[in-house]
C-alpha cells in the first residue's frame, strides 16, 4: 500500500512529503529542512534579499544539482530578475528570495543550499570583499584555522576588519563589508591583494595557486569570489552528510570548533535569539590605496590559470 502523502500549509505555501528522507546520509527529513529554514528566516533572508539566487536541490533518486533559472512552474508571486549569461549567450531568470513564502516554497522544492549573488540586483557594486579558504583533500580543520589567522593578520596590517563563518563544508569564508562607493573591479583587485598578503605571512601554510597540482598540500586562499560569483549564505544548509550549515563563528572560537558542530539539528539552539553574523559584522570600510594598487598588478586567477594550463599542455605535446 502506498504511503500517504503528507500535506501542510504555511504562509499560503503548500508543503508536501515532509516526512521523506532528504537524501542519503542527510540524517534528516524534508520537514527538518523546512522547519530549520523557517526558524532562521529572520537571519537568512537579509542575506538573500535583493540578490539573484542560485540554489542546490536534491530530488529522490537523483544527484544534487544547481539551479539558476526559476522553474516555469514557480508561483507568479516569486520575484525574478533577468541576467545575461555570456558563457551560454542567454538570459537567465534568477529568483530573488525576498520573503518567507519564497523561502518556504524553495524549501519545499528540496532546495538545500542558498547561494546569493555578490552584487545586489540593479547595482554595480560589491558589498563585501570575500575570501574562501579551501583546505586540501582530506585535510583537518586545524590547517584552515591557521590560514584564517594569516588572513586576519593581513586584514589588521592593512587597517581592515572582517568576520568569519564556516563554509558548511571543510573551509571558512571571510567577509569584509565595503562602503557603497567601492566598485566591482576594485573589490576584486583588493581581494587578490589580500590573499597575496596573507600568503606572504606564511607560504608554508597558505597558497594563492589556482591550479590544484601547484598547491602542495596547502590551504587555498580563493580570491575569485568577486564580480558575478556567488557564495553560500550564512545559515544556509549544505548538501553534506549530517546536513551541516554555514555558521558564523568568532575569530577566537575557531580553534575550538569544527564545521560538523553546526547542523540543521543543532544550529537553532546554538543561536538562541542571537544573529551573530550581523552582530559581528564590522561597519562598511573603504579600501586602502596601496591594497588596490597591489591588487591591480595581480592577474585574475582564473585567467592566469587558463593561460598556464594551455602553456603546460603545449609543453607536454612537444616533449
């Protein structure tokens, strides 16, 4: 006999199959996902509001997949924004998650991860400088913590301040809020320079090498979270075993936590009434001229890696 289909409604959104397992290894149901996102809505919605949204969904029997276009069957009350994609030469109609019912609707679609654009809709500015610290495969979190300390020192030496959160996977994200007059190109340049300065503090721990084979077991300081990129939002769950979430931490807490400490099952109780991401975020800052000057001399990582890859391929063919 077929299992009865569970149906509930919140804020005018029909929620279905809430008692199904979310995905193999999640240790959670679809209801757990919906309940968690609803509980943290006042914290996560400010991170999503007014930005083109990419989500990662899981469907029964399928591999997780990223979704940019709002589905054709999405309710008409979900706001969308058209963005021209140079790579595919088409306009992508991204959803914009401005309110609770949009968040609930996406949760009901098994949207686990929420990746907002770095640039707000209708604007041409970066709101944050972001470094993504990515450890080598199989590495322990302590290596990431040491690299994060280098970034913190580089920020302090530059006269800047930032805040940190776990990525919800194996690394951390460091955010530096920017004044409204910082343009996209300058923000990207400053990100490259900050990564380079942190690397110079201890090149045995951290690297800016974009090509994996050049990283030599070091933590990658990824400076490419700029311009048209996205980054997973604070408080967003991740499609990982145990359903961890990207969670704000104090700099001085990093030595005492691991990303697995923060999950859909534990995060709400840890938060209580607090919103540590907003509470710890420094005031928007201007970028120092010397940081910008240094950054504009550093090639864009993806472009440099592409040219280097072509050079190595030619060398292999000629050898």
